[in-house]
């Protein structure tokens, strides 16, 4: 199939996915570039269609992955169509439309000694994406995203994840409901705190623990902070006042990995 006009009705629907309200309404999102589309194919994500630059053809890297017989619609499109559906000034030669799905946090509650990241009002897309990527890198069991965070299906977040969005559960959720349930299951809720007595290198990360990270400006909300069991300091021997939330998350996640796999 080929679509050359940027005024085509399907193209208009795809382009609308660059805005959150339309992603929510359609239950879909766009991913751009060979790497992200390849990651989605490999993960067997629910892909509606893959659009490629008609003049350049289907990238060979994607042809190899798609040979597994996935039921995906391939559409050759013009450069004008790609430009209309891209969030960047230099569009990639391929993009895909993917269904969101309806992930549930319930499974995360039942994982023995689970390691889960919880985001509370983290608004910067780059930080949200980087934290998801770090969680994936250490083998965390999932990421729970509370209200007030950057949309995990937004283009900037997706680019920052580098495909990790397809590797582990990333679940939008009401923290006021899920966190009390986690505590009832015996899961410890830990997060960084300037008032903490213990530091992250003396804390026991080997049991079931969910790591809480708050907004860049205000930290954890009062409601979430009241539910937190353990406050942790990240020692700093230099003169930096603080770490940004993505770096802080990576420090705690890698200490958890060290304790779980390298002691």
C-alpha cells in the first residue's frame, strides 16, 4: 500500500498522535526511527502499521526482524507524509503506529523480591525516559508512573527510553491506590530524602522494594512521602548541591543491582 498525500485521512490521524489528547483518544502512539521500530517488532508490540519512505524502501534491518510473520501493515509513504507525522526537524525514514495496550500494576505486587520504580510528578520527558532506560538496564521488574508525570507515550519520552519502553512493564497508575496495596504485601517503599539518617550504600535492596522518585522541583508529593517507609541519602563528597532525578534513580538502581547480583 502507498500513501503520498499528507492530506490523507489516515495521515491526519497519525499526525494527531503527536498530541497527548489524541493519543489518549485513539489509544495509540507513534515511534520514529529504525532502532525504535526494530525494538517494537522484536518485542512483538501491538503495531498497527509501519510507514517507510517510499523512495528509500523498507530498511533491511526491519525486513530481517519482520520475517517472523507478524501481522503488520507496511505502507510506503512520501517524505511529506513522514514530515507531517514526525516530532523532529530531521525526520527518520520510518515510523510506526503502536497500540498502547492496557497494562496493569497487579502483577508487580506479586513478584517475589521485586524491584520497581515509582515516579511521582516527574515532568521532564528526558528524565522519565532515562529512568525507564536505567530500570531496564538493571533488570528492574517494572516502572509505575503516577499522575503529573510526563506522558510515557510522548515522542521525547519514547526517544529517551531508546526502546526500553518495550522491554519491561511501564504502567500509568494512581499512586494513592497502588502504594497502600504494596505496603499490605510487605513491600518496602524507599526514596531519597535529605532528612534521612541512612545512605543508599547501607540500605538492604535485596528484598521486595519499590523506589520512589518525585518531581524535579518539589520532590515527592506529601501524600506519597507519608507512605514512604525508608528515606535514603545519596552521599556526595564534592560540591554539587544535588543530583537530578534521573541520575539519583540510576545510582539507587545500580546499588540495588550490585547487592542483588554482585555480592
